[in-house]
C-alpha cells in the first residue's frame, strides 16, 4: 500500500450508472440504492458527490420514485461544479436521483459514512 492510499472499508453503494446523458426526470441510477448494511431501526448518513453540465434543480427519492424532494432547498445547482449533499437513509429506503430537465451527469457517486 502506498503512502497516499486510504482504506475506508465501506462499500460503494451506487451501481456506477449515474453518469451520462439523462432525459428529463430520468433516474440517474439503473438500480435504486439500498444500503443492506443498515440494521433495522437505525439510519446511516449517505453522501452524494456529483457534477452536471447544465444548471438544474436536483431531486432525490427515498421510496423508489413515489415521492421526490429537492436538494439545496430547490435552488438550481450550477453547471460544471462538484457538489456534495448528505442525507440519512434507513435500511429499507430505495434512493435515486433525478433532474427535471434533460442534461448530462458528469459524475455521480453515492457512499456511506461510518
């Protein structure tokens, strides 16, 4: 292991499909993100790190798309900048992300916090 390596020991939650061209209201991840390592009755903080090529509102769901809420109090996220948002999930939560307009997601990664 090199001197610059870091070991977190936490699993990657997303399936790697978050980046790319997305239609309006298209979910970023092919599979909803469900953290099976959260014990019943507990929550875990999750972090999404992403960038977009177009300024847009970004929304997330905890119930597989039944209800959508805005990140950033509904203020649009600026294009070509990296953003990090944190939220809490329970073991049964099915998380996904979308934007109400068509755009390209430059990158999108969801990870847990210890």
